[in-house]
């Protein structure tokens, strides 16, 4: 039986991007007509669309699609969410884990929706600092919880394979609202649960 790969991309966008990637190959001194590179511009164009699909996602709509009334008022934590993004300064990948918690205030959301919100903002040209805050603000504004906590730990290819070339470096960013900002015990519990020491 033949293998059929089904993917959906905007073909006009693919064509437009491919033209530029073909020229980039030529400027680099490559021959874009040789066998190995013949389809590379189209492949890269589709890859770029896939890696940046977050522009087509609405974080609030994702949370609202599974928003339920619930009187639970303890911490809800989704940790170790795999995260892949692209540094807007060098257009190289950065990847790692997001840890997201909130304390409901009358409403909860589906657990998978938290991970989808991370995808919605990470699948864009980003800096880690802004990404952390965007995830926090989306949850705070949509669910109006008693507090939100977001910590991201990520490795950046722009630091590992170019420039300073520090392959073991990890960047950690955090953003808090409400109870996580005001109550040290709540924040300490969150940090303990995700395995980060508070000194």
C-alpha cells in the first residue's frame, strides 16, 4: 500500500517563501538546482509555517473551549510541558519545559488546554521573557483565577551552536500574579512541586 502524507499549508505562502529561500541558497554559494536542494526551498517554507503556527491560534479561545464552573480553589499545576519556539533575534530554535499553575476562582479549564496555550504562544518568533508573560496573562485574563505561575526552562541554540557557544546553558524565566505574587508559601509550594529550590 502506498504511503500518503497529508499536511495542510497555505500554498500561496509556501510559493512566496520558497522564492526567497531559493535565492538565499544561491547567495550562500550553493546551487539550488542540484538534486539534494531542488525541493529544499519548499520544504523550508512549509517548515517555517509549521514552526510558526501559533500566529493562527487564539489562547483565550483555547481556554474558553473547555471552561467549566468548579468550586475547587487549590493549585492546579501542569508541569514539564514540552516547548519548542524560535528565537526572533537569530531565527534559531529554543526548546525546554514550561511549568504552569493557577488557583481557580470559580472556573477551571481542561488540562490539555494549558499545554495548547503554551503552544499558541511558543510557536511564534519569540523571546523567552515575553513568552513567559504572554502565557501568564492569557490565563489570568481568560479564567480570572486567584493567581497564575509560569516558569520556563529552555536551551537556546543561538547560545549553544553560535556566538558564545555554551552548549550546557539553560535559561529560566518566571512570571506570577495574585496569590503566587503575594503569598510566599504558595509560591514556595509551586517551586517545590516543579523541583526548583527557593533560597
